C-alpha cells in the first residue's frame, strides 16, 4: 500500500500510462519515481550524464563495442566517399558502396548499443537508452544498405508504386528491428511505454476522432504554408507518391502511404523518439525536437536540376511539414496514445493521396 506519511513517495496526477493526465480528465494519485519528474516538471532536471573524453576507453561499460562503433563508422564513411567519387561506376563501385554501407551500419548500431549500455551502467535518470539521433542514423544507413542490395533484383527499376511500397516496407522493418534490438531489448523502454498497448474501445474511438479531425486541419495548414513558399521561392516540390495508372497501383500507394508509413513512422518518431525525450525534458521541447527531426528526415532524399533548386525544394518540403509534425507530437502527448498519432498521420496521407489522384485524373482526362 502507498503510504501517506512524510516519507511516502511524491504523487502527481497521471494518466493511464503514467503520463501527465490531460486537463479535465480523471487522474489517480499514483506514486512517482523522483527520477521521472523531469519529464513533466521543468524545475526538476534529469541527472546529467557523466562527462568522458570521446576517444577514451577508460570507465566504459562496453569498451570493445564502443571502439568497434567508432572504427567501423569511420571506415564506412571513408569507403563510401571513395565509392561516391568513383567515376567509372559499374560493379566495382556498387560492391564498394555495399561494403561501405555495411561497415557504416554495423558501426552505428555498435555505437548505439554501447551508448545504451553506458547510460544504463551510469543509471541515467528518465531514459537510459541510446539517443534517437544515433538510432535514426543507424536505421537510415541500414535501410539504404538493404535497398541497395534489393536494387540488384530490379525491383526499383520502374520507380513506381511497387518500388514505393518495397522502399517504405524496408524502412519500416529496419526501424522496428533496431528499436527492438537497441531500446526494447535493453530495457530502456517497453513496447507498452512506446505506445503499443491495447486501448479501450471508447479511447480508440476518441483517438480516431481526434486523428481524423486534426489530419484535415494539418493538411490545410500544410497546403497554405507550401503555397506561400512556392510563390516566394519559385519552385514546386514533387510528391513522393507516384500517380497511379491502374487500380493495382492505387492499392499499392494506399498500403505504402496510409498504412505502412504512418504505423512505422509513428512508432519511431513519436512512440520511441518523443517518449525518450519526454523522459528528459519538458513536453514542448520534446514535441518540437520530434517535429524537427521528422521534417528533416523527409527532405534527405530531395533533389533538383541544380543545387539552388534542390535547396529551395528542400526548404519548402521541410517548412511545410512542420505543422503536421507538430500536431502529431502534440496529439501523441495530449491523448497519451500512439493510435491517435497514427490516425492523424494516416488521414493526412490518405487525404493528400486522394486529392493528388483526383487532380491527376482530372488533368489527364482519366
């Protein structure tokens, strides 16, 4: 039983999963671990991590893993630079790039693992797992490695709806696998804390309602911001989803943009990254950081006819995504629900997909 005397643990209003309860909703006086107060109270900072020299192996929880992470990452970057600078191309360049990506992926995964083990050994308050930035870097390099290997099969040759679904699925599987290995597997966060828990039917209905409503709001805000930036910068980004030519293409686009991408991205950016940051900073800062990271990832592969055009397109794509990225984080924290964020994301993507399809068919007379 929870005590009520002077030595009893502090309490605060909490929601069903330990988050600060939304205003106006029922709360419970659950006991609070003082180390976790930092995620909701800016006046109680999380304990700082010990300072160590970057290249020192002294007092490391996993010195071998730490050294391997640095070495493999460095080798991967060097070899990748050589591969990108190769003028001839061909099989030799492809194999060099594969070797570079393999080294880079193993190095970043090792570095993330070493960081998580070190934070756990240091008993870091709030969230004792690898940085979301480092896990994301490992996920990006590993996804690129798997996609490069699959490119030899010709699956990406048509650059169409099937290629999109395969690419999105690869990224989703890699992201979830690395979260399982580096975060859930080490005990830094559980799947339930990430948000993968069964909601009540009433809560799910509310989550979907919020997601549908804010998804339309986010799409409108994105359209307004994008239109203003297009008028100022004089370029217009091309959407990542190809216009469908057949019913099969429409189904593949739907699977990629409305199901696979929203689920996988919300697990990573809200369920994992935002939750990890909420354990060590105030909700506004965690939401903004998650939103900026989400927007940044979506412009990494943008190109253009020249550097100037590519930069302008990237600026438009980045800034235009801020409204939906912020709303996704806000709703995730406000509802304490990953399902609400997924519903918002799916509504945003699905509505945008439908409008683009209708506009394309109208232009072509289809």
